C-alpha cells in the first residue's frame, strides 16, 4: 500500500535567472534579485504571456502515482521529459494506491468526474484492497513460476503505483499545475499537482506566484 509522492531531486536557475533571460534583450544583467523591480517585471511577463524567460529553468522530480494518474500527468508533453520504471525489467512486489474514499458518479447528466463520498465507500474500499492484493499475489505467482515479467504485469490492477523521474521547465510545470488543479480535473491529480506546486513555490517564489492561477 502506498500514497502518491512528489520528491525534489534537483533544479537549475532561480527567479533571478528568469529576470536575466528577459533583460538580455536590452543587454542587461542583474547580479542580485530586486524584490520590487524584478517582481514587477516577472508579473508583467506572466500577464502579457511573454513566457520564454520562464523556460530557461529546469526542475527534476521523482514522482509516484497510480497508473491512470501517471497517464494524465504524461499528457503534459511540452517542456517535459520522463523516465519511468519498467516492469519488463523489475519484478519486486508492487505497491498500490488506496483512495481515502470512493466518490459517487456525477449527477445532472455530467459525463465525467465525480460527486461526493459514496454511501457505501468503506465497503468498496475493502473490496478494492482485497482485489488489488489478490491480483498482486497472482502476479508474484506468475513470476515465481517463470512467466516473463513483461507479460506477468498484464494482471496488475490500475491502482498499482508507478514511479518516474520527471524533468521540465518552470513554465511547463506551471502549465501542468494550472490545468490539473482546475476544479474539473480528477481529485487525485489535483492533489498531485498541488504537491508539485509546493516545491515550485519554494524554488521560484516570485515566478510561481505570477504564473499560476
């Protein structure tokens, strides 16, 4: 059993790098960040969609999320590269994600998303956990019996946790954050995006505040 995780690994650049990338147009460079003038410029760049200076950065994170949430994250392509663990090469016992509770399907003719906590959530969480554990046990039996990992993985449930290294520019992560914290996004990826946002806010406080909704 596991929860989703976002772990900082490395980054390049600061708010000052973004400012200097913008000021090079006028052959200017600052050695220190000016809270007043530089924040004003950052806000101007973000407001008027002069986005390229924000791309002169790079942040690497280690991510962990269930398969469908990883898939949603990977839909953000521009400005990102990713390397994911592969169950063609590994066969250790996978972990699986357990939601806090199961939500009801949406009402009023809405075709996607969810509603409030399902009245039978606790019951379905118990069944979900048993099914995940049963599938993982079967996976391990297949591996033990000599089935190749690249096929044995087919039995694993969608709730299995996938780990990947994700590198992108500040601009790319801001686009991901704005898209995936929208109220229409799935709650689980909203939670993942918010954890990403906490890290970005620590690394680039002025830029992040200007870029995100």
